[in-house]
């Protein structure tokens, strides 16, 4: 069972989650760029080596070819989207917990926390899907040598002009398939680890910074262990030319397994896992710091 020392405030979760999301992007965007480039690199011709042999090769080639700025390509879209997205994510989690309580001091079970986390994944998709679409297109643009989009806003305008709102929201179903179960795992794991790491006789709200970082980082790893296969499908689908996958993710899945095997669903695994720990540690630390500040300035909110 998870200890909840004070009434849940979805409003505070909203603001604290936004701050946590900003912390996550600054720490994790370089490895996200590498992850997308690995996931979307073209299949090599017979006898030719792949564009990137792995995570570290991709990192080195990006750094040498484009400098540090290359690692932060497309960051404007997640920065613009991440504050409201994580705000909505943590708001959804707080609301999901609140809806399952009969009384404000009810302690939720871990399955209930998982369900609350799944609700947060539904909440974030409306913001996440177009941001992910734009980010992925900008991230692979530099690798292909083309310059179709001058930035995030230009990319959004061109997508809308070419295919309307459907073009901007391409990949929404796959974003849901990734985020709903992964968010459930994410929040449930974090709450479980906080309880495990709280010394006997102490309150979970007094958890030390290193323990919060460890719990948040490990929660991120559990989240991505669930999310990687649908994330690979999403990245491929969102960056594909119009009309390539007429039947959606099923065509992407069939093509990947037929041409590259089941292991292709875990492309970018190393980059994701290296990124998952520090970014989510930063996110949850930012969230906890912001929550303590909000509890101090507005205890009754």
C-alpha cells in the first residue's frame, strides 16, 4: 500500500509537474535526438554498413558533424509542449488518485496507482502527439541532409498546409499505445520505490534528495521498458512519407519484423535507458521541490 500523508491536490500536481517536465527536457533531449535517429535510420544497402553502428557512434557523428547544437535539434517543440504536457500528466495522475478515494485520507493500492497513471497517459496525448511528430521530423532532417523545415513553427505550418490537422496529429493512436500503459508503470513504480526507500518511522514526504533521484530514475527505466516497442513504431510512422503505411501501425510492425526482425522493436534501447535514469530523476526531483514550495506558499490549495 502507498502512504499518502496529505490530501491530493491535482492543481498543485499541475504546476509542480510542469516544472518537473522542464527539468526533464534540459537533461534528456540530446539522448532523445540520438534515440530517434537510431530508430529512423534507413536500412543499409547489401554490403554497406548502417549509417550509425550504435548509440555512441551516433553521438560521435552528430557531435562532430553538427556540434553540440545538433544534439538539441528540435528542442523548441518539446520545451513548448513539455510544460503543459507534464503539468497535465501530473494533474491527470493526481485526479486519477482523487477519483479513486472515498475519503481524502484513503490510502491507494498499487493497482489503483497504476490506473491513475494510465489516466495521466490519456490526458497527455492531445499535447504529446503533435509535439512528438514535429520533434521527430526535425531530428531526422539533419541526418538526411535536407532542410525542409526551418524550425518547429514552420514544420507545424507545413504539416497543417499539406494534410490539415490530421497531418499534425499523425501517430496519435501509437502515442496512446505507448503512453497509457507506460505512464501507469511510471507512477506506480515511483510511488512503490518511495515507500520502499522511506526509513521505518519516517514520512515519505521527508525522503532525501538522493533517494528521490534514485526512485525517479528507476521509475523512468520501468516506464521505457514498457514504452520502447510502440515508441519505435510511432517514430517510424510519424516520419514516413504520406501514404506509405496505409493501414497505420500494423503496416509499420509487419515491415519492421519482416525486414529487420523482432529486435528492431528495441532500436535505440541503449540511448533510451541511458537517458531514462537521469532525465526522470531530474523530473521527479523538480516535481518534489516544486510541490514542497507550493505546499509552503499555499497549504490550503
